[in-house]
């Protein structure tokens, strides 16, 4: 789940924090990097837990409505299709999800106001009304409803950003990547898969885990050398005027060029240009792209002449 796109972002963020805090040790910075990535994995489960939390909230609303109707001798039959969604039942029975949530004490119980707001957005949507009005629904319909809710309501909900910001300083930057894995998890689940269906692992493999620490250590250890390479490829006055984040982004990219040669340079450049678009100045992306392209070509040329 913690893929290389997210790892690059985390390393750049921690590099920037490391240089801003002159008293920070590399050991503590590495611990912060690991904590930041662990928090990303927390967000994946917290987001999946939200699906069940909305359903449980809806069920309580339905039960309250039933009580009101009984007291008023109203015999209207309520439609429980949404709260009896079979996909949600499969998700809530998942042992990996249940165990992780319990061990990490994740809960939506203290967010009743937000759950109410989100539920009301769901029931006001056209796709909810279409789902509720179907003659019959299959498990695939149940699952498709939640993919649509997550993609069109939850992932775009600005109030969700505020909730996450209060829960963890790390989470807002992780949402885009985490949301894609939540949607993949929903799509992959089956009705007959039972409670043992796999969730996304924290890392794809041990190589990705080592890549994260290796990239950070190299970018720090050889930082002065990498900055010299940046300065050599820009005019001196331009280097002095570069946004500090641009320097950190390029420094990290050079660490990847030189230490992870199995990654195509075009992939590395594109990934760090995207980070520049989101986290630096309006002109940074094109500038970072040009400088990194030149440095990558020089590295290749030097390698060929050895």
C-alpha cells in the first residue's frame, strides 16, 4: 500500500523538516520517516472503517425512525437495503481489518456530526436513490454503490480533510494515494471470500521498505555532493534564488538516480516533477524538470565513459 510514489513524497517531506531543524539527528529523522509511513497505513484502515461507520450510523437512524413510527402507530415499511448492504457486511467481518483497528485503536465513534453530514450527502445523491429504487440488487450492485460513494463523495469531501487534519498531521498529504488503494480493495472483495480476504500489505515487498530508508540515508549522507551537482547545472545566482523545497526535491531525485539505477530516469524525473507541482512554487515543476533532465544525461554520459 505504501508505494514508491508515497515513499518519495515522505522522504522529501522529512528531508525538508530535517534541514529546517538543525538540531535533528539523522536517527531521529529516520524514526520520523518510519512513523510517517506507518501513519499512512493507519489511514488506509481508517478509511475502510468509515464505510462501516456510515452504515452503522444509518442503521441507528432507521431504528430511531421505526420507534417513532411505532409510537405514532404509523405502519410505513422502511427500506433497509442500504444498511443491509452485503459488501459492507463482508468488509466488517474481515479479520485483518478488525484486528488492525483493534490493535491501533482506530474509531469513528467520536465523529457523530461528521457521519451525519456524510450520510446526508449520500442519501441526497442520485446514485443512492437509483440503488434504493431497484427491484433487486446483487452483491456487485452493493459493492458498486460503495465504490461510487467513496469516489464521488468521500474522496472529494473537504470536511473529510478537516477531520483528518485533527486526527493526524500526516494524513492529508496521503489521501490521494490511500484513496486509490481503498477503491482497489473495494473492487477486489468477493461475497464468497469470507472474513479472510487479504487487505493491502503495508509494503509491496521488503525491497520497497529498504528503498525508503536507503533513499533517505543517501540523500542526507551525500547531500553536499548532490547540491554541488545542482549548482553546476544552474547559474550561481539562480541557485541562490531557488526555492529551498526545489533544492530538496532535486537532491532526493539525484540520490535516486545514483543509488537505484534499476528505476528508469524518466520515471524518477516525472515523480519528482509531480512533487514540485504540489509542494513548491508555480514555476518549480518546469525548472526541476529541466535541471534533473540535464543531470540525468550527465550521469549517463559519465557512466558510459568509465
